[in-house]
C-alpha cells in the first residue's frame, strides 16, 4: 500500500519531498485498523502544485491522487502539505 501511495503522489504531484509513514500500529483497537497494518497513513509532501492553494485545496489534490489507495482499503490519512519555500516541521 505504501508503494501505491508513493507512486500515485509522485505521478500526480511531482513532489520535491515526500515521506509516507504507516501509522497503523498506533491505531490498534480503533476503527478501521487491520491486522498487519496498511490502514492508517501520514503523508508529508512538498509540491509546487500547492503554491497559492489553501490547505483544503491541497488536501483535495492529495485525496484525489490517492483514490486507488482508498479503494484498496486505506482507512485514514493525515496530510502535511506544503509548497516549496514554506516552512515544514519535519
């Protein structure tokens, strides 16, 4: 699943930086958790496609790019999206 997320974001948003973290283990016992993980992810992405866009617009772009991942069972996604030159905390 992580490979699908990374490949989809690379193709759609040409990021300068991309980190995809599987945080499923931290959600054991919560809704949507599956044994073996691959249900809860965090995406940290810096892309020129985010320049001049609001936080909501950036999240929409990421969610649109990841439709195949959601269709295959991603339950939750945390998104940290920045444009080049913006400060990031990671």
